[in-house]
């Protein structure tokens, strides 16, 4: 989810930008939140109920793999 590294986005915005369905994005967001890589907060979406805004907890994330 490099997209939220640049700027906070809603689930709907991520779905459109990544060309994936909302259900898949919601599952990914849940997993990344449990891992502590992103956070989300609910906010009012005037006239449309509530939306979830997703943002990164760090400006950069590095992954290292050790084989063998």
C-alpha cells in the first residue's frame, strides 16, 4: 500500500486507484493495521455516512529477508 505512504486515503479512493474491490482493500487494511504498518480512523462523509481514512505510520518502510 505504497499509496498511503504519500497521503492518507479512504478505502474507496484506494479501491479506485488500485483497481481492486473494496472488500479486498478492507481485508488488506485490516492485516496491515494488525501488523502496525498503517492506522485508520473513521470520519464523517457528509451526506454519505462514515468513511475510513487510512494513513501510514512511517514515511518509509523497509523489508529485509534473510535466507538460509
